[in-house]
C-alpha cells in the first residue's frame, strides 16, 4: 500500500483531482502561513500561491489540517506551492475566538470524531451537547470517548448520563493507563479512515493517541493534583498515520467551543426535546406560560431535565445570533467582491 492510500486517497479523490500535472498531497500540519504536506513520496513545507491568496475571501478558502490539495513540488530547495484544495467531504468548525464572526476549521475530511471527555473533573454534559452538535454539523460520525476510567469509581453511571445526552451515539469508557476500552475504540477505525480527536485541555487526548499508535509520540504531562487534569501539551493540529489502518488528527484542547452555523443539527442533538414539543397544544408554543405545554409538563414530571432544556434554548439563541452575524458578513464580502471586480474593469478600460 502506498503512502497516499494510507493517508486516505481513493478513487473518489482521484476523480476530484482529475487529470493534472499537479501532485496530490494532504495537509498534515498547519503553521502561520505555512503548511507541512505529505505526497506519495515526500514531506514538504508548502505555501499557497499568490493567485490562491488573492482569490480567497474567508478563512474557509484556505487549507486546513486534513485537506487534500494539488501542489507543484520544488525541483530543489524551496517550498511546494498549493494551487487548489479538493472539495471537502466534511469539516469540523467552530466560531473563532474574538468578537468577529469568523470560522475556524479544526479538521477537514474526517470520517469519525472522537469526542473525549474525562470521567473526573472535566465531566460536563452541557459541553458534550455542544461537541455533538458540532460533530453532526461537520458531516463526521461522532463517538463519545469517556477517558480516565481508572480515576472514576462510578464510570458506568456517568456513561449512562452521557448516553442520555448523546442520543444513540456510541459511548466508550476508556483508560489509557490500564487499557480499558482501547480495543473497542480501535475497532471504530478502518483502513483509509480519518479520525479526529476533540476535547478540552487535559482530558487525555494525547494519551489515547499514544495508545492507538503504540508509541509515545505525543507529549504527555502528569496530572495536576488540584483538578485531576493533565497539563495541556498539544499546541497545534497534526495528522498522524496509524501503524495498521487509517490516520488520526490530534487537536489542541479547546477552552470553549462556540458553534458555527449548525442549522438543523440541533434537531439531531435534541430529538427528545423536539419530540415533546410536537405534543404542545399550540404549534407556536414558546414553552413559557401557554396552556397545554408538553415541555413544561415533562419537566414537572421529571421526564426532561430542566438543565437540558435550558441548554437547548441557549444553543438555539447562540446559533440564531451567529446566523444573523454571518448573513451580515456575507453581504459585506459580496459588496467587497463586486467593488474589486469594478476596479479591475475600470483599470482594464483605461
């Protein structure tokens, strides 16, 4: 098996690439304005061409870890030049930190997202709900990975709680320390598959990756005694080939995960809440003071947790806000694009 096939190259990608003198490669690491790429024969540092940079308008237009790109390779020393990105099959995105409404692509072309949450101080169902919605929106299949089972006395109970929030998504209890659940975790990875490992800082992502690849490739620090978290070690996204099958993308821990354009996926993540809403007396029920509200009745009867419903409302409001800001941003980008075209036309006729 050649290197490209191990990285996930297949007939579908070949069809997207078409007949070209350019070389296919995959982004394995992203730096500031530079990328490390893997072709079938070599690893290069690469940058986008000037034309590419000029035509790009938003962050999504630039390569991300996991992208397949077509490049021209240097004949001697120097950087490879990225000419174009092949159309993505999936992308795990979040709103970039800061006040501006910008997208940050965490990983592209992933098949499975391992959503890691530790069974000690990090256990948080509301955060898990966010990761699940982002994973469904990405186009990847989520798998909930509960880590550090060796530090938890009631892992089965917490796994049931996670399963109730995950709505049919596999929930695996694992420990990189004693090997619990690692075989089952590995069974979710097939040949040519791309898996991204997501989660907060210190939940044990690097330890899980080390266990899957069979060597201490990823730096791991000791657990702090005050909050039972591992010290944050991953500083950038990186694609790593597994020994026997597939590739895995390690990602830095996220202090927060702000959703990005997750339209219908919130329905997927809260099927229980929306199924109850179907039984409200009024179709436009706001679940506040209206008579015959099935949501409020379910909360009173203990069928629906108040915190879960509050999380549903909060995420709906957050997504609505992002949608409004995104619409404004797209209008400004469209205006900027036509202004640029107009300027080019004027210079052409001078």
